[in-house]
C-alpha cells in the first residue's frame, strides 16, 4: 500500500489543477457569452487564403 | 437636424478621455452579425474596442471621447443595419451576475470535493467487504475530512447565510434543516473518524451540497436570462424626448433624463414623455394607455397631460411636473402601495412545506434518540442513529422538488413568449379560477389597425408606402401594411395635414379629408367614434381608409378556450360603455363593466376575492396597475405602461392573446408536478426513515438513497417539457384551432424583429 503515499497526493493535485483552471476561466469571463463563443469559431476570414 | 442627442446618462467616462457604453442591439441572430458589428465599429476612428455578447444581445463599446461621439456610434450601427439602444444595466442585474458567479464557484468547489471524497469512500466501502486494514481506512477517512471540511465551509455558505437570515427573524425555511443536516453529518463523521469507526458520512454531506447547488444555480440562471431579455426589450422601447433648453435649442434625450421643470416639445404623433402641464399649443391626445379611454381628449394651454398618452394633431410645449398630489399617477401609486402590501402575505408552497417538514424531521430524530436509550442502547449508538435519521431525511429531494419544476416551466413559458417577473408567479397563476381582462390594449391590439377589406389592394399598398413618410400615429398603422418598406422619394409632410408626393408622375396625397379634397366623404364616417379615417388620392382614384382598434387575432378563440376550462371571465375597462359592449358581445362575455376607475377596479377584485375567487388580472394601462397588484396573479402585454409592467407577475409578447392561456396551462401542469415531486419526496422519506430509525443506515445506503431521490424528482420535473403548450390547446374543442396554435411562435425570442413593437423598424427585411 506504499503506492498510496504518492498516488493520493497526485490524484488530489490533478483535481485541484482542474478546479483552479475552472476558477481561472470563470474569472476570465469565459462563461459570459456561451452562445457567442460557439458562433465565433465559424467565420474563417482570419485564415489567409 | 440641428438638434443634439444627449446620451450622457449612459456613458461611463474613463481616465485619459476614454468612454464606455453598453448598447442593446436588435436583430442579431447569426454568426455573421458578430463579425459585421465588431469589425464595422472597429474601423471607425476613435473606437478602441467593440465586443458583442451574443447570449445577451448586448454590445460593449469603448472609444476615445475626443475623436468620436456616442451618437456617431449608434448611427454607424444603423448604417450596418442594426438598431442599437443605449442601455443602463440595473443594479439588480449586476447583483444577480455576481450571485451567479459565486454560486458557480461554490458548485465547482463542491463538485471537486464530491468527486474526490467519493473516490475515497468507494475504496473504503469495497475495502470493508474485503481486506482493508484499519490503518488504511483511517487514513482515507482523514483524507476525506481534509477535503470535505474546507469545501463544505466554502460551498455551504449560500445555505448557511440564508438559514441564519431566517432564524434571526424567528422563521424556518428549507435552508435551516439543510444546514443542521450538513453540519451534524460532518461533525459525526469527524468524531467517528477519530474513534476509528467503520462509517463516516463525509461523502453524503458534500454530495448533498453539490445537488442542492445545482438546483440553486439553474434557478438563478433562468431568472437572469429572462431579466436580461426584459431589460433589452425595455431599452428598445425607451422613448426619447425633445427638451427645449433656455437658449431655444432642442436636445434629444432619453425620457429617463428629464427633470421636473424642464420644457419639452411634443410634435404631432409623438408620445408624451412625462407628466406635465401644457405651456403652449393645443391638440387632441389619445390617452388609451393611461385611462383605457379610446376617444381623443382635446387639450389646450394649462391642461395636465400624463406620460404615455399620444399627441394627435398639434405641437405642444410641456412643463414637466413631478407626480403631485391629486394627479392620476399619485392616486394610482397610493392604491398600489396598499394592494402590494396585501399580496405579500401569500405563502409560497416551498415555504409551507418547509414549515411542516423541519419540526417533523427534528422531532423524529429526537424520538429516535430517546427510544434507543429507553430500549437500553448505549448513548453513543442512540446519538449516532438520531443523526443518521437527520442525514437521510436531509431535504435534498424536497429542496429540489419545487425549484426544478420552476426552472423547467419558466423555460417553457419563455419559449412561448411569457416572461416571468416573480419566482412564485407560476404557483399563483395556477391557482386562479377567474380571469379579469382590461379591454384597450389587452383584448384589443395596442395599436389601431387598418380595415382594408373594401379598398383596392394596389391603391392600399401605394397609400401604405406613402404613409412611411409620415409621423402621424394613424399613418404608422397604415405604414405597417406596406409590403415594400421603402418610402417614396420626394415625399413632403405637412404637419397636422398629411403627406404628399409625386408617384408615377401623378400627385398623391394622404391625410385629412380636406387635405385630399374629399370634404364630402368625411361626415359619412364620422358617425362612429371608434373609427378614425385617413383619406388618400392618387391621380383620379380616391379612398377613405378606416382605422380602428381591433381585437387581438385569437381573442375569441382564447376566451372561448378559457370558458371551456371553467374560468369565469370578466371585462373591467376604463373606456365608455358603447366601446366595451360590442367587444364583450363578440367575445361572448356576459360580465362586463365600463368606465371603471382604478379604485373601482380594486373594489371589484376585492369583492371577487371575498367570494372565495382567485383572480388573474390581465391589463396594460396605468389605470390597471393597482388592480394587477391587488389580484391573486397578473399578466401584462409587453406594450403596457412601465409602472404596470413592474407590478405584473409576468409579461407576454406578441399580438396574440394565446400566451395568457399558455401561462395558465403550463402553470397548472407545473403545480401538479410540484405536488407530485413533494409526494415523491415524502414517499422516499417514509421508506428511508424506518431504516434510519432502526440504526441500519450505512454511508453507502445514504448515498444511494439521496442521489436516487434527487434524480427521481429532477426527472419528474423534466416531464413538464414532454408536452408542448400548443398541443394541449389544440385539444380544446374550439372551432378555429388554427388561430390559436403557436406554430409561428416557436422561437419568438430569437427573432425579436418579428414582434409588433419592432414592426416600425426598417431593418425588418434584413432580419427575415
């Protein structure tokens, strides 16, 4: 069971990374305009022909 | 025009000469719009940044004040093809935004904690039936505590704070048992962990918070969405006034920027922007939105006029006055205060459930503890079992039972064009058994319509296109008939008389009969006071076009459907008896009263109340506002006066009356689902409590039972979506079902240009 000594902290760290990532996106306002984000990827005039 | 536009109340000044403004944009409905608007504005000199929020249909613009002005930006948008309206976000909306972000953070924290604690708990549960050593189990329990305690302290705040607020005023709400349950579960688990016990309930506590936060967030998100939409509509409708400054210059500014004492110029056909006394000029004004009276009132210098009336033929100068004693507005406000007070006494279903629930559960837990002690169990076992009862009855399902249905039903109403103003409106609308309608603007369309049955369609089309060049309100009704929305070039408006233009080489005139040289045609039609006429000549051909208040297209079908459902229907109108009678007759309503004052409307509603009726009031005028507040539930069309809208439980969009019927049908179904959900929660408790009292609850059973019951009530709530409202109206036996179906209303919110209040906009073609 010695494997737990680094597996459990590792699992928690991964989870915390996800949580911090979510908080960062929330603070960045990435959930303010969900419909717009889906549409903004459609026009492709930023790609050089 | 030489007048200046003053938008300063909407602009936030930054440092270094920058400015910021939010605009509600009409007609945004595709991916192309985002690019068109943003790149179109960014090209303007002086614009720093333009960002469109597609979800809210709002545009945030930053610019350098010295290089460009707010009015130029709005004009630029107009050239691209979008109507934009400056928008001042209300404080309550910003508060909601912060609240939503906070709930989302709590949800994220509790979700993270629930996942990790469950990971450890499942290991413990499977370890308990295999070969886990006590040391490993203790380690896992301590790790769970390490995650669960800080997470619960953070994510539980919305519940703790609400429970504390309720307790401080000696009241009980659903958050009190939630707080007690979560706290005790965590405390017990900590004790059990410290004493090397097999069971700990960290996962139950955290999972409970996670489920409840999901419900809270969805509830708030739904309400925010409707508020944002209602805010946009309000800004589209915002009226502008022409202020006469001391130096004789005209400034165009939003009505909310007017102050008492200002002088205002009101041109023919314009809305009177504020209550005031007339300084100069005389005119006939249409007060239908204020009093419900359809015949015009003749006013001259010294007369008092009310905001919301429409100026007819002559230009007026007003002095703005604050609502003073003795005016109609003051009377309405006084009545409103009284009526609103009475209404706040109704108790919501959820609170009634909470009042019943908490004492029952808490005494059951206490009895369990005493019972086991009498039966000779150890003190430790008795307390653990009592707490297990509290944990398993923690009102996860009950707390979700009502909000889940509310969210689904509100979404469904939103799609059929009904915007809820208050959360418990659904419950109250569902309880009504009597519907009282106002006439003008509610049963009839807010704008008069052309009766073109006896006129050559080609001639009517020409007249309608010519009407596009006029500012007169009657001409606006005619202009809506124009299929080609391009005004004739060279059309000249002669204020107070009409419009003339040269069409196909021949002179055309539209306006008063005398203006068109048809003076002998006028007396014929002047008999009927409800019909106004516009005369039209083109070459040798002439026409007198009647314009009248017409019923909403589906008013007959809807009132019949309501009567079939056993509702008592009644009309209470401020208009004359000669105008109300024919409408009541056409709708087949036997109960109607005309020339009713606001106080009398309340009296009638109080009388109905004392007979045990629950009244749904549907009205739009300022004179209806007190009655709306006094009624058990209330609905207003979106064209209603501002004060009236603020006191309605819900607003409906569009030309049809069908949303009234939808609101009742959806609310009734929602109420029956709420009751089913409460019943499900009670059944769950009836099954779970005996197990808990017997002392057989393990953390595994608690987790399965709690999530199982939560998922069950949520799925049951989703059943509200299974049958659309249109279908259930189709089932009613009314003759002309086709009129009532919601086919054209499937997505009224995505194409607001289709709504009547936008009908005058010339980008209607672009949006199609």
